[in-house]
């Protein structure tokens, strides 16, 4: 006689976090409190963690909220500094997929963004084209108007091109660009960029001026020396505008004949000069810098040295 056996099996299939869900964008008025939910499935149930993304104000990898299966990010009495990208991470012992992102925007009046592109203004030659850039932070989006210091409102024309405002950071930083075509002496001067939304306004001053003589670079140093070559380094100086490049002059001690190495690009920060004679003292300078650097290039068996 044959018997039979009955057995029950429980199969536990483990898998990483799936369906990480959080609002793509949340907008809140200043002073209000808001809770943002993030959920995910998985086996075992994943741990959900909120952090603040990099490249935003007060970015941090420190957990802001954490729980299993679902986590709520609570922002109390929201301020403009809370604006940013927040990341919802879901992880278990199987996997940790890329986080979900939430853009969190706190409404705010138009205010100037310090240190943005364009600085305090720009320069252009007569007959050339000038470009002025105005950066502000605002939510809701701002409207822009450019005005001459005389009170003349700048309007779209063959002379003036006002570009459509563009969102710089995907959140609240906006830029307006004014192009001045075929510049004349009359076009030089101060321009005011007025930006406003429903919560407030600001006025940013930009100056269009003629080109100035570029300033010499700063901190000329010898960063490396070897048999037959040396490397000079410097810090570009944009105070007088962007130079087209640099001329490095050098001569052997006792000689009056200078040789010149041309370095293209005003953002260049150094150059290596080859073909120097070991055991010879050289004097180097980038016109306009002080002091002149003096060095001795020795043979390969001896270390090169230089004065600073």
C-alpha cells in the first residue's frame, strides 16, 4: 500500500524598493507649515529617508526624516531659505535605487541674487554689442523692465533686445538679459533692471561702459622648476575686463635680449617655458606684475631653485 505526504511551503521572495512616490513639486507660502509624504514598497519593507539635495541653499546629507514604508518631511514656518530640492531615499538589504526628488518652493518677493553672472555690469566697444544680465530670486515668477538712469524705459527695438526671462536653477532664480546693439557713446551709463511679482519688487543696477585696459594678473609665482624648464602661475585679474591673453617675458641674467611666450585666453592661470639652459640664471615677468621672478635652472643632477 502506498502512502502520500502533504507539505506546505512558504516562499518569501525578497526584492528591493519599488514605486518610490513623492510629489514632484510643492509650493507653500512663507510662514506656513507643510508635510510632504514619500512612500515605497519592497520586501523587506524599505526604510524611507528624506535629505536635502546638493547645490541648494543649506544642502545636507543629514537625514531630515526617516521611517519604514512611509516618511513625512515636515517643514514648519517655511522661509525662503527652505526652498530647494529634497531627496526621498528608499533602501532595504536588497537594494537602494536612486531617490525620488521633490522641488520645494517657498513664495517670496523679488530680491537680487548677489554674485551672479554679469556682476555690476559689462563693457562694449563703440559699434559692438553690449550685454547686461540681471539676476533675481522670486516666486511666483517675476516680470522684468529695463530703464535708463534718465528714466527712459527700454523697449524692444533694433537697438535693444530684451530676452525672455529664464529660470536658472529650476526653482526660483531668474535672469533677464538686455542686449544693446551697435553701441554708441550715448549708450554708456547706468541701466536699472526692475523685477516684481505679487509679493514685492527690487531694482538692480547694471552699468554699460567702454572697454578698459586689462589689469595685470595677480600673485605671479614659480610653481615648478626642473632641468630645462619652469612653470609660472598667476591669478587672473578681471578688474579691468577680460584680457585676450598674456605675454611672458624672460631673459638670461647679463643679457638685454628678452624672449616672449604668448599665452592666449584671459582665464589662463599659468604657462610652462621650455628650452632653458641648465646652470643659467633667468629673469621672468608678466608685464605689469611685481616683482620680477629670478631663478637658476640647474642640470638634472641638481635641484633647480628660484626666488619668490
